[in-house]
C-alpha cells in the first residue's frame, strides 16, 4: 500500500536502529515519552523497543482517549443507554471500558440496552434518521484527530434540523495534557514524540510551550516503524545538542499551521470546559471540550441533564504513575494478576493502546530474558 | 485516537463526499474538512473523514533522507 | 402429495415445524429435492450405513453466520465445508453429514431454497452426502433467519495419527493460503461498513487437499483449521495443547492486499480474522519442503507457505518477528477482536 509499505521496510528500520545507536551517548539515559496511544501501539506491535539501545527508555503517555476518560463518564453513558428509547452509539474501543462496579457498555448491551458500535460519526446521523421515534446519542470521545469529525456531524445535524440526535461530548485536548504531565513534580521526561495525526489538525506551534517553558524538545512523528525510529533519532540529537525545539518528522502529512478549516470548525462547535478530570492525571484546567451555546440543541448533557460523578480509581491501580512516566507496567503489582485486558482495573489496561494493555498483548514475552 | 490511513482519491461526489482507495478497498468518505482536493491525490482518513492531504513532495524528501541513512548504516551489512 | 409450498413468495411459518403435512412438504420439496441421495429417499428418521473397519471420527458445528449470504458463499455451503473440514483435520476421509435446521418464522422460502441448493452443490462437489437431518421452526424474533448444525463422520486411514498435542520443538508450521479472506468478506456485507471489495470468502472443503498431504507426509503432527479467532487462536490452542511455543515470521504470512487494506481501515489484525478454507499443518522440519510442494500443486494450496516453527517454551507463547525486525507476542485474546479506531 502506497505511503505505508515504504515506511515499514525492515531494512530501513534496521538502519535507523544503527543510526540511533551511533547517536546515543553511552553514559546517559534518555527518557522519551510517546504521547499518543497510536504510537504506543506501533512501538509494541512492531517490537521496536527491542531495537533501541538499552539507555533509551520509552515512556507511554496518556494519549489514549479511551484510557483517560473518567469512570464517571462511562457510568453516565451506561445510565443514558438504559434510558427508554435511547440508542447509544460509540466507537468499538469504548464498549469494554469498565465503569463503576465492573459494568461496561458491552455488558449493558447484553442486559438489553441499545448500544451500537460505529466506525464514523456519519453512521450516527444515519441511524438517527432511520429511527425517527428514538433518541440517538453519540458518545463522542477522542483527541483533536477525532474532534473535527464530530464537529462535522453536528454541523450536518444543524443543517438538516435533525431533532432526535445529540452528542455526549468527551473530547479532550493534547497540549493541556502534555502540560499536565510536565507540571507534575518528579516527572522524568527528556522529550516528546508528538502525535502525528493530532498535529495534522492542530499544527506544529501548538507544542511550542514545551521547548519554551520547560526546555523539552518535541518531534512530531508518523506512525509507521521507520517514522518512529527516525523521530526518536531526531529527539536524541536535540537532547545531545542541548536544543529544545518543535521538529516535524511527519512533514508529508503535517503542515506548520495544521488544518485551519478543522480548527475553525472546532472553535465554532465546541467551547472549553473550565476543568476536566482525567483518569490517572487528576483535574486539568481547560483540557476538554463541550458543545458551544450555538449547538445547545444537540448537546446530550443539556438535553438529558447528565451529571457526571467523580469516581476514584481502584486502590491497587498505579495508572497515575504510569501515565506520568514514573513507573512501567511491570512495576504495578496488579499487572497481569488482578488487572488484565479481560478484567482491567484502571485506565492503562483498558484500551488496546494503553501502556499496560499494549505491553500485555505484545510485550510480556520480554519479561523473561530472551536469548 | 490516531488510526488514520493514507487513501487515494478515486472520484469526487456532491456534498463533499469522495470515493477513496486503500489497497484495493474502496470507501466513501467526506472531504469536508479539506479545501480543494483533486482526484489522484492522497489523503489521510480517520473515522470517515479526510484530515489532511499527503504531500508527495515531502514524502519524497522524507524517503530520500531515510535512503541516505540506510546507505550509510547498512553499507557493511550482510543480508 | 400436493405442492403446497410457494417458494417464490412464501415464508417459513410455524406449520412448517409442526410435524404435519406442511413440514413434510417442506422437507420433500426443498431438502430432499436438492440434497437427494439414497438415504434421504428412504425417508426414515435415521440413515443406516455399514461401519467400515478402522478408526472413525465425528465432529459437529453450529453455524450462526450473519448475513446469511456473503461474497463467496452462504450459511449452507459454509456448514457443509465446515464439518467436512473438522473431520478432515484428523486426517480422516469424510463419509457422511447430517444437518439440523432451526428456521425462524418469516424466513423467505426463496432464501431457504438458495441455501439448500448451495448445501447440495457443496455436498455433491465434495462427494460427501447429507444423509439425515431435522427441521424445527421458532417464532419470529427468536432466531436469525436460520441456524444450521452439521455433524460429519469420517474414517482415519491406517497409521495416521494427527492430534493437537503432537507439536514438537523444531517442527515447521505451514498454512495453505491467504489469511483473513472470510472475515473481511463477511464484514463487507455488514450493514454499517460502507466499503466495496472484491474479496470473497475462502469457504471450501479441504479434505482432498488433506488427503494428498497425508499421503505425501504421513508423519503430519497437527492439522487444524483457523476459523473463529483466526490463525492466532489456532496457534495458541495448539501451543497450549502441545506444551510448546511458536515463532512465526510476519513477512511469510500470505495476505491479499485488499484484506490487508480492509484490516488497516478497520483497525483489525489479520491474524485474528476468521478463515473458512485454510488449515495450519505442523510437521517435522525435514518433511516441510516436500509437503509445501505437494500443497502448492493443489488448487486450494497454491499460496501455501511455511510461516514459522515450533520452539521450546514452557509459557506456550506464540511470538512473531515483525516486518520491522522486532518481536511481538501474538496473544490469545479473551473474546472477539473489536475494531480499533484509536
């Protein structure tokens, strides 16, 4: 497949691994955080961590919107799905996320709620139009990659005056989350691998605060193995040279200003929430979105009077430290024992791209020494 | 939320929709988030919407850089 | 017997399961007409046959596929191939099939006819007759159109001992063709997927391929068809059963470009996508090359490949060397793979 295969080539990956090995200073440890869950997934799915020199530690960031969604939001969605006449639609990743008491949307469906899986917000509009007597609620989640599509769906709903459609908005923002990480005491991150597709929307300068205020370099990366290795090399070089800049490895997709039309659309349809509780990271100001007044008519929170309660994380859960890079999945006592993909206790195990889930699925063969 | 794919635009339709091709699979998606897109161009698609065009020129530059690094570091590699 | 079935316009109704004339009419005009063979013509509730000497195997399968009709097949052909394959995976020659139908009130008779014809065709081409069957009807809303349960019996050739617990470190792992065709073909028809593809299900009876394989290589250790859960599930099952580990090479996995594209689009891993015309064979290393040639000579093995080997591993992990060069686990999923949007 064009624009994919060339960036998966094993020979190029090998070459990059050697190039990285040639760059690293043997006496220092580099802590690099790949913010985005898609990058975490790629790293594990291709086994790239094994190809890096041992003094590069990849820390898996909180860029997994499924993982960081507070349990209270899941509970609210489950309650909504149980309401008479409601069809609750969401992405497949959300179906198994545990809310309070081990309940989930998938279990709610088995118990009779009408919960449906979507591949696109367009499906939600279509289902609403096909079921005029029912209330379609789109449980919308995601970072800035996924937010513009939700905005488009809302504009379409507005355009045709669709009455039985509303959005329960749980979209979150990347730069505030990165700030949230950097502002934590004791955080050990020397640089960021920046989310490629979020950046395609928000542009390069959105990360300027990281070099400017925290002296941390950011390299925006594509998702294929060669992209990731190239980006890691660029970060190592910046760190070695004492530079802190925003660089872009993914120039074929990400432009400096990003997608202005998408940005304008998001600004029109959404507004900032004063605060938002992130699973594992705590409360971060201006880090999430809700529908603006102009779109109040399609706001499920207003329409259904949704109240999201604050639900504390499981006692044994070490997600907070893992999401901030202070611990690795294997450091958590509950990892692969009480906490597994089938029975996730916390954010990091919940989605296939969460740090713990990815490590569990792809990497736990590395626990025991490999020959 | 980053699973997005490079897709080739095969045909443009009304209301900003288009048919794209990913490795032989064709799909209808929306180009509503982009300005002018031409048939034959490549876009990045996420949940049914194109988020960005792929610049062939930048892709070339990126691959050229990779090729240069590959040459430098795989010179004495035994395949 | 009056012709009381209106196949063009009629639907299954409760009388068709009632044991009376309506049911007899359904059986005669549909099942017996198309599946026709000496056993069904006898019209007994059971089929009698001579039991050949030797070891016999028996396998049963419930088929609940939705949609009923998909590119490359339907629930009818699927069920015939499925049970023939289960029997064949013991290295056995399939002899007879039985078929039980649970019909939902309201199923169009035209659809049922299409399904039965398709079963008949698959059965005839495979040379394995459906010798007995049963029909029940459930109320509207209590079924998904039709469920079919098939059972197959077969005879294991002398000296052949194939079982999932025989994989030995050093063995080669082979597959007869491309991964994921069936699952993608099914998904292309599911309502909320809007892509068009030329992918067809690979649903096929593998017994003739197995026969040539067993003849060329009687020391085959394991055979299994990777249906639900894909190649990943099958390899993990065999690894557990045999108490071994496995290492496969991503580069060697036969995969059609469109299936790869569809999996990328949907966020699926082809290793976990269902197949219906594929088998995994685990054989001693020295026999692998010759077996590969034999498989490639058969129409259902043209894309056959050696994809990996069995290793010592008490943890029974299945690992894969990725195209990028690193190694990852091919984990045994708890439930079904869900599409990934993230």
